[in-house]
């Protein structure tokens, strides 16, 4: 990250106008580029590497790597317009904020409430993953349990994380940074070794399966829809845009780089996993397939390293998503789309207890269902609607060009990128399972119904 | 808030340049207060800083899971009102006051930024005192001593306050060198308008500096000391000044070294 047009490293940055309010005080920006990347990567990497490889390979074979690549391209097509919008509106609330200000209250309400619930589904999905890895600890220790411990452990972690965040966990950011660095180190080692092995450097080259699954391209696209949950983290960077230092530089860099970094890791992971085992075998291993892949390559120490990495990754994803869900509640509540009381802060702990409750409660309930694929797809559905509308908002704002719209980062080929991004985001939804689409539509309809019932008199378009 | 200024980004440079002739001579002192934690401005602060240009910084530290905007929306007005009351007390005592209110995740980042933005000469670790009559000034060496004299003379020239310059001998130092050092400082202070009889000196060879300053400080109303070794830490409340203030229980003015232009303090 050598480029820094703000002058010498660390020189005072131009103040963001919104941060200074003569009547109510200023806001300190405390998250730098590394912090932003850690939020993005930390939120994303848990799912793509530690939960999905088994499921994805079962559905799409080695071509699941292509599914992950498709997801990365769509995420990039959205990350670029989102970066432009974020530099024009560097405020907490991210995608919800762009859409409510760019397209009006109706779409804003659907997306805002949808984002809250989308993050609730995503958190539940990560918690089931976390439970699976915690359960794997028992397996590795040779303790046989009468029932699969994944769901009960996931529920326990959900309750624990919610309570923890209620009481002001300090230093979560530095913890997150450390977790991401440890994870990337373990994964780089493991994947480099695995790739060299698969290419035949350490012995016989493994015989690759047929790349495409029997169903052809369709399963690949369906898998892309399923695993898109692995890319939900980049927009989380925009939800803390109000805390990011020098947002015009750091926001676009963090969003785009985090997508590229995790995308590369995902594709290589699938390559390594499918060259170690056949796809059907990987599918049998389920959520913790990567543990078996590591065992195949380096034996017990490898399995142990991946169990630890998996715990860290799913933990950080779950934690980040719970916090983001509470921020989403705050964003809609401060605009009075839901009652103001939801964003009350507890003075003693400084935390939004109502919003955290509104996030943590449903998360725990959904975790208890244990429906990994459904949770993942509904989360992706709700986020894809958000992403599609982010692209639409960019097109709309560029055409209207209101006075306040002065982004410091411009998405290259803006109309084309946003147009393709919108079509791709909405299009990917079509490849989901009918049940997920149904649940997603019900959630959106409920959000719209709530808006008609409660918030029709709120006018947010162009409101700062 | 009649006499306070809250600079916006645009006005800020204007306020600095536009300071009246008298104000320009005033030493700039930062007074950080965690207003919403019930921290109020201790008694005697306004008397101590009557001749200063005071940057009154109200701040509130929020855990990372809460958006700073969220806290500002809920607590901004309350905090601003409290700060306004403190500012009025300072202004009534004669100080020139600017207030800043910041919601932050990192106390230190905020304090550093404000020190840098206002080029503060010193930071006050607030503690209550009666009328300030005598002040202990710890002088470590020639480095940065110019800023200390600027602060002392700015605050206390033309008042009844007496200062005692205090130096602790290092292992390689002899008393003659120390006397030369303190007399130089004293001459400088007198040139800047202090009465010669109001400046005493004291040299000791003694225990660790922190213990010594805290002990000798008890004979005085307030302590002025330098920042911790810059190469090690930039913490205003960093160990030595914090330790001194906790044991001595009076106000401590921590003289800041010059912030370099390339902003290595801004992180």
C-alpha cells in the first residue's frame, strides 16, 4: 500500500465535514486500512474455506472453484460502485444509507430491515459452522458424543457472543487483526503445500476428476449462489465507514482488496481440496471437510491446525456479523423506520443493548434450526438484493447528480460496471433453492409491509 | 456559551490566525475531561489557567461495537452543555477558551490529534487545588526547556504565584552544571516578566525522579513536568505524569515536546 497522496505517512487528513458538528461534537476516526481489511477478510474467510468446500464440491465437483470465482467477480462488480457511494457518504450504515438516500425511503426500508435480517441469517450460518468446528475438537480428542454437538454448541456461542458484546468488549479490533493474520499465515502455508502436492511436486500428480459436474454449467451456477455467503464481508466495511480514517483512500482499497484476497484463497482451497479427495467423498465430510484434507496431506498436526484455524475464522465471522447486525438496527432506528428506542445506548457500558438484543435473539433461534444451506442462501438472497440496489443507486445518483453527491473515488466505467453488477446480483438469486427464495421473498414482503404500516411519513432521499 | 468558540473545520485556521495580540502570547493548555463519565473540572483549575488559552476537550470513549454517531446523537447535547458550563468558569477567571467535544474509540488518538491541531504547549492532568500559590517545576535538562519557560512565564508572570525550579542530579552530573542550568532557566523566566524573587531553585541527588517529584510536589500546589521520553512513548497520561498526579493529588501540567510538522504524532 505504498501510494498515499495524503502526503507523508500519518499526516493529518482532511477533515470529513460530517464529523464536526458544532452543537453535538466531533467523531474520531480510528480504523485504518489494516483495520478495514481485517474486518472484510475476517468476516468473509470463515465461510468460504472452513464451511463450504465439502458442500460446494459435492454439488459442482472441481468446478466449484469456478463457482467461487463467479462469486468474486460479482462481489467486485458491487464493491466498486459501493466504494464510490461510500466515499460520497462515509457514514455508518453502509449499503442501507446509500439506498435510502439515493433511492428513497421505500427501497431503503426493505434493504435496511433486509440487511438486519440478512446478517441475522448469516450470523446463524457462521455459528453453525463454529459449532461444527467446536464439535470437531471432541472428535479429535477421541470423545464420542451421542448427538452431533454442532447445533447446541453454535447456540451456546451465539448466546455467549451476544452477552459479551453487551458488556463492551474492548480491543475487539486488535483481536480481529491478530486472528486474521494468524489465519492467513496458516492458510498460506497449508494451501502452498497442498497446491505443490496436487501439481505433483512431492510425488505422483493426483488424477484430476472431470472438471465439470454431470449436470454441466447449471450446478456450477447453483453452487455460486449457495457459496456467495462467503463474500458478504466486503460491504461490512462500508457499515463502519463512519470510523474509517481517510475514507476516500481506505474504503475503496479495503473493499476491493479484501474481495480479491479472499477470492484467491477460496479458488485455491477448492483446487487443493478436490485434488486430495473425490468430490463425493468431500461432500460426506460436510462442514469440516478441510480438516480431512489437511489430515490427508500432513496428518494429525495438519488436522489440528485447520481445526484451530476454523474455530478462529468462524468465530470472527460470527462476531463481526452480530455486531454488523446491531449496527444495521441502529441505522434504521436512527432514521425512525423502526422506533428510536432500538438504538438506545447503555451509558454504563456504552453499548446499544436493544439493538444487540434484536440481533442476538433471532440469531440464536435460527442457529437452533441448524439448516446450514438454507441459512446461507437466505443470507445471500437478502444481501444480493442489497447489492443489486447499491448498483441501481449508483446509476440513479450519477444521472440525477444532486449537489451533495461528490464522491472522491469514482468507479471506473461506472454505468457499465453498476449495470452488469445489478443484473448479476439479481440474476444469481434465480439459481437458489426454491425454499430459500421463498423465505427471502417473505422477509422482503414483511419489511415492505412494515414500512407501509409504520414509516410512510419518513422522507430520506437526499437527507443528511 | 457566549464566550466559547467551537471551531468548525473551516473556521479553525481562522481562529488561530485571528487571535488578538494578547491571546497570541497566552500559552495553549489542553484540559481533557471525560465529561460523560462524571469527570468535572476540579476546583482551582480556572485560577491556575487564568492566563492561558485553554483548549477544553470533552471526550467520551465508546466501545468498538458502537458507532460514534450513535453516541453523539444520544449524548452530544448533554455533554456540550456540561462543557459550556466549565468553559464559562474558565472564561470568568480570565482564560481564553475553545471547546472541543469528541466521541472516540481511542482516547489517546483523540488527545494526540487535538494537541497537534492546536499546537498545545502543555496538557493538564486535572486535580483540585486551593488558590495556586507555589508551583514545582521539574527541569530535566536543556532539551525542550524553552517550552517550559514559555508556559511558566505565560501562566504566572504578573501574578503572586511563586515557582521552584527542581532538578535531580544524574549519576554523571555535578552540582555546578545543575546550578548553571537552573540559573539559565531563571534568567529566561525573569526576562519573560517573572519577578526574580518569585523563582526559587532546588537541586537534589535522590531516589527515582518520579518518587522525588511526587514527594517534593506535596509541598507545592501544582507540578509542571515534561513529557515522557519521546522515543519510548507519547502517552500524555503515560506512566510518569500519571503516577505523579496519582500520588501528589494536585494538578500536573505536562509540557509537550514540539509536534513536528510531518505529523509523526498523528498516527
